[in-house]
C-alpha cells in the first residue's frame, strides 16, 4: 500500500467534495484504510481488496454524505459492517463535530471485533460498538439520526430500528439507484421527506440519500 498515493487520491476527492479536513483527519482516514486492508485479509470485511479503490468506494462514498450530518449529536449506524459510514463519520466528527457520538451495530462478531479494534487504534472516544440485532437493541438515549449503507430494504430498516429513533429524529438511508419500489412499501406512519442525489468523486454510479421521518400526529 503506497500511503502517499492513497493520501493524494483522498485529498483530491475531499477537495472536490469541498470538505475542510485537517491533515490529521486525512491521516486518520488513511490509517483506517490500512486497518481495513490488514483485517480484510483474514476476516473478509469487504469485497473491495485494492486500497486505492477503498479510498473511492469507501472513504469518499461515506464522506460525500457528510453534509447530511451537520449539527447532528447522536447517530446509529445499522449493519455497520467494516464501519461505513460510521467510522468515517466518527473520524470526521472528531475534528468538525466534537459533541457528536456515533454508535455502530452489527450481528457479525468478526465485524464488531474489527470495529472495536479500529476504535482503539484510531483513538475514537466518540464511538460505541454493539454486537446484536438492531430490533433487540435497547438504549437509554434514543438517536436523532439512524443511518445505514446498503443494509436492508427501507421498510425493514424502519421497522427494525424505529424504536431507537428519538422524537423528531430521522432515518438517512444510503442507497445506490433510487429505490422507487422500496419507498412505495414503507409502512404506515413513515414518510420520505427528502431524496438527495449524491455525487462521489471518481465513482461513476448513482448514489442517493433517502430521508425518512415519522408522520406528524
């Protein structure tokens, strides 16, 4: 892994996204990719094997949605897998949103073991890891945003984790092509409040954010 090449690719993408990331934040994001590569050799956390592709398909793909999380305090990443977008969000938040707390949940122990190790090695005190099914998770403080990246159909995402959403909170689902059929199958009581196309530098594929909230009573 040529760290200089990865760093340059990340900086170029960040500039295109118009994000103001410090050199320390850039370094930590590259450290995260290095950890993901190391663990992926044994644990198969992601199908993407090439570190340069990870910069585009994982880091920049997650960084592209950062504006949706401005001024958010309490986030849950459902089906976090290798930490996308949760770990990227946490690294950014250390610099930009120090009050933000990010929880990540996955049912697969090897994935949460990686996330726990990454939390320690990257010094992410703003992160909490859960190994559980999201529908069985209980928390003292509900979340103002619950997010996922290619986790499940929207109806399942909402049904399984709706009990964890704070009053006035919202779901932000990261999707590829616009999922018209999934939106039409949302359960009663929930509505799509915004569909936001996202452009990822270097990635020639559709990306959309789907914002979902409870109906006002």
